[in-house]
C-alpha cells in the first residue's frame, strides 16, 4: 500500500505476479539444468543434432561413399547456418517472436470457429427470400 493514501498501488498485483512468475521460471531452469538460450543458439544445436543423426544413420550402411557424402552434406549445412547465425543473431529471436504471434492468431481463429460450431451457428442456413419471376 502507498503510505500517502493508504490505497493499494494500481500495478502492485501485476508487479507481484511478474516477480512470482520470474522466480518460478528460474527455479524450473535450475531444476532442468540446461538453459535454452537464444533462438540462434537453438538453431545451432538443431543443425548439430540433425547432422549427427544423419551421419549416424548413414554410417550404419557400411558404405564409404554414402558416409563421405553424408559428411559433406552436414559440413555444407553447417557452413550455411553458421555465417547466418553469426551475422544476424537477433533475426532468429524476432522470427521466433513472430512465429509465436502467428500461432496465437491461429489459435484465436480456431477457438472462434470452434465456438461458433459448437454453438450451432455453423449449421444454421440463412433463409433467403425466394422471389418468383414468373
């Protein structure tokens, strides 16, 4: 409460909630052990994981030509991803935020359509006036 007026501060609830949420997120990150990092770091991790998976699967074929081709593809993928990530690290954060906004808009549209469908509005047909031209 504010000492001057003995009224609650208008943003006190929002401030306390944000602090609680931040503390809970920090606790969960500490429990998980691995911090996710930025979108650029996640792209690097994805490229490494995909490269390793492809190399492992193709190594099981026991074909040296296929193995060398797979390693070449993986190295080309890394050579494409790394400069883009290094030059534009914020780009991936912006793209991730834009993707989240698009997902929220899609969910909103789907929720609206589901609400209309379950309410029965979708099945009602408009009764147009029939005009006899004869």
